[in-house]
C-alpha cells in the first residue's frame, strides 16, 4: 500500500479510503450490512494497509459511526488509522438538527465522537454546503472544533468551485483552520469536476477524495447487467446518472477491461487513481471481491492510448451531486 499526504496537510493516508456508508443498518437502506457482516471488510482493509476510513453521522442515523469506531478499535491502534466523518445532513426532527450552524456543528461533533468512541476525529467534513448559514459562521464554528482538540483537519464535499474558494478565503482571512480536502463526485461517467474544482484543488494544495468512484456500481459490470439491490432501491442514483454518453463510455470500459483481462472495476479505479490531484477514492464494498478489486487496481497502470480510449466517449453534461 502506498501512502500520500492529504493535500498540503502533513497527514499521510492510504491511496484507498474505505467508505463506511455500506455498514450500519438495513433498516436505513436495504443494501447496508450489519455489524457482523461488516467485520470482514474492516479486517481485510487493515490487512491490506488501508488506514483511511470515511463515514458520516447521517449514515444509518449514526449506526455507521458506531460500527466504524468499534471495529477499528478492535483491529488497529488509534494512532495508526485516519478516521473521517461528516456533518450537515438531517439527524433529527428539530429545525436545528441539520445544517452548518454553530449550534448544530458543536452538538454534532460531540455526538459523533460518542458514537465513534473516540476523543477526536482526524478529518471532519461538511456534508454539502449549508447555504442558509453565513459562511463566516460556518468557518468560525469549524475552527472552534479544531481549537477544542476534537478535530485535527477539516474537509468539504461537493459544492460549486466558487463557493469552495469563497469559504476557504474566509477561513484564511479570519485566521481559522482551513480545508485540506474536497470529497467530490468524480468518475469515468461524471467528469464535470475537471472543469474548475480539480484545477482549484491542485492550485490550492487541497486533497481530492472522490465519492462514487465506480458510479454506484455502474462502472463494474456490462450495460445489460445493471440490476442490483442498491440500484433498484436507491432514489439518488437516477439523479446522478442517465446521460446519453454513458453507454459509449461503458462500452469502451468493457472493451479495455477485456483486452487487459482485468475486471471493469479495476480499470475504472486505475483511471481515477491516475488523475492529477486525486488522493484516495472512497471505495464502498458490500462484497469482499469488490474490496479486492479496489486493492488490485493500485497495481494497474494505464498507458496513454488506453486512457484516451476510456475518455474519448465522454460528453460534457449538466452538473450533478451539488445540492
């Protein structure tokens, strides 16, 4: 396993991040694994050298954080793992149970730490931008959790590039702790981040940890074999995918994978790992073979001709995943 710095931060993370949204309660989403089913994934990730784990308070209404904390406590020393969680999405019926107000952030970090069973989180990320709260308040509240020792580094997730730059500028001007990472939507089927967000992150030294690197499984199998429990029940997927160019991209991926004698998932991840500025794709796995494909993708290097074939069918489309 290779380890790289998360943007300009001194923090070292593995080139793969295990996404823990898949572990929690099937009552939340039918494809989610319970703690017993999730245990082998944490064990295999640690064995493979993965030290980076991403969850959120929103996932399974907090159950994902509980499982993540418990499993990692059993499998690794706290100082050897990098734990990321997120704040901002709806966590209760109250008017202040979501968003990025000072009140919600201060309450949410304590709740996350309790569920994780930890004194601090390594990376605390805003789970989409709360446009109803002034950016100055968001920046100040995030700085408070850092100065309190509850958070070591700050991250953001999908938003417009100008919003990210504006919020980052406020942090700098006010002398607040600043973002070191961006968790954005980026894969072979969705490359709109190449326009502004990725160049911005490279210029500013921001680590990029893409979510949905395999397009919710669409990049792992041929077009005629796209029916899964998740795709059939996930109402969010149709808002992200369905652009006209996707069929041609999948055809190209299937062709390249066949020539390389590698699974489509490995090729799609190898392409993403090769892109400048990408630190660590966030891998979701509900089958051990999916995690193994991600690990194997680290050894696959694509030449310029292969990369050109994979990218050639893409057509610019409307942005998606920026709520």
